[in-house]
C-alpha cells in the first residue's frame, strides 16, 4: 500500500506542483485555499469509480477499454483519439511550465523561453528515437525533493497555522472559486491510469482504495501547502511565470545560491512528465494506425520505436507551441482547455461504469457522472473545445471509412 501511495502522489504532483498553486492564487487569491479541499471532494467519487473499473475490468486499453465494453468499439476509438486532442493545448502548457524555471534562473524574456520549449521538444524526440525508458525510482525521488522543498519553505518562512489567510465562507467569490477549480483539475489528471494498477496489490479489495485515498490526500496537501506559501509571500502575478513562484520564494528565504536547486528539481519533474506523455501519445497514435497497416504511422523503426508517430506528435506539439506563442495565449487558458478534454473522458468512463458496474460501485459511477457534468459547467464555454473535438472525431470516424471504401 505504501508503494501505491508513493506512486499515485508522484504522478499527481507532476508538472502542476510548481505552477498551478500560483495560477490558482492569481485567479482566486485566498479563495484558492478552500478550492483544494473542495476539488478533492469532487474528484474522490470519480477516483473510486475508476478503482472499481480497474479492479473488475483490468486492461492496458485504459479509458477506451471501459467505454468500449459499455458502448461499443466506435465510441472506444473516439475516446482514444479524444486523448490525442490534448496534444495541441496540454503539451504546450507543460512546456511553458518547464520553461518557467529558466525564467526564474536567468530572467529570460518570452523569446528565450520559446527557445527552451523547442529545445525540450528536440531532447524528448531524441530520447524517443533511442527507446529511452523512465525510472520510477527517479520520479519518486523528484517527488520527495518537491515535498522537502515545500516543507523547507514553511520552516524557513516561519509559516504557522495562525498566519494562513483563510477567507470567511461569506466572503468567498463563487466565480473566482470556479475559475480556480477549472485550472486546478489539471493536478488530478492521471487517476484513470492508476486505476489499472489495482491487480498489482496483494489485497486489492482492502489496500487499493486506501492507497487511492491517501495518495490523493498527500498530493492535495502538498498543493495546498504550496498555495499557502505563494499567498504568504505574494509570489504570483500576471507578469511572472507561474513556475517561477516557488523558486522566487526559495531565493527570498535561502539566498540566490539556492535558486539552482529549486529550478533543477522543477525542470526535471516537468521534463520527465512531458517525456512520458509524449512517448505515450506516440504509442497511442501508432496503435490507432494499425487499422491501416500501409500508413507510415503504423510502422516501427529498426529499434522497435514508433518513430513516425513520435515525429508526428512532436511536430504537432511544435506547431501549436509556435501558434500559442504568436497568439500570446496564457497558461491558465491552455490548462482549462486540456482539463475540458480530461473531464469529458472521465464523464464517458463514469457513464460506462453506470452500465457495467454493480452495487455500490455503480452508485459511485453515477455520482461521478454528475460531478463530471458539474465540472464541465464550472469550466464553462471553454469546455466547447472538448465538445467540438469529440463531435469532430465522431463524425470523422463515422464517414472516413465510407470515403475510403468509395475510393477503393
């Protein structure tokens, strides 16, 4: 169970732990302190439903497998491609977070940060061509360093419970709270992947739900602790890279020489997460292309790497990174667009759970469905990106085979 707690909390910290607390503080100020426990309450039934799905229908197919069992292969394929629609917004957002540490270290302008993003993509592509794996031990070590960094900030900054600026419930602004929740959901993306590890526990029925709950609470506590520090030192603002907030606090408390430690930890955590997601997306593109074996995307290199698919994913990410840089789209907007995709995927899985689960697990899936709908409402009109992608993919998969058949 301890290993499960470590694995889940590590995956949830990911790219968000340095940037999202500052973004939440920017959009909701002190109200963001209430947003974290509220978000955990909203996500918990969804996580329990994923746990039941993963325990009863274990498969490497992920969310698409659950949806396919309930609604058939077409919707399963739509779900798989819906994951890929995160690439234009989610990967560039993660690259922006990673580049923010270089701004904290060197004070670079937007042009310099763009160079860092492109260089990071090139490094990820080079790693992918060599079939480089990621070390779970290194990921766990990075997470431990992040937790230690937050604890050191609280200790050196002499932050006490009495100094935490809890706003009164009557003073909370619902629009600000909802805006913060729409951004913060990024921090709990990945629950669906952890659900597939249920069969790895010695006693899944007892230990898996406990590991899930404790892991979520650990990650939530770290995010909340970061938010307290950001608010205490007022380390947020529109003209400051979100990822530079904690490094800035470190400099204030420990001196300029400590900046490198915070920046290196943050960048490595972001790089590892972006690398894993990019390689996963490449594998997903390759697997979906198997329906057309003659496609270049369906081929493997001599080293058994989906090189063409990886190049397509990296190229798409590079294109949209340049578009986002040109349009000057803010990081919080990109995160909300990506969150809309994940909430919609979670909604499809919850609806699948309502159909294929029984008893208490079905009740959790039904509750999760309602909460996903609530999250889509909270995201507001920005969820139209997710809805538009879903509609476009559905129509393309419905009429594309007919068009191909007519050409033959």
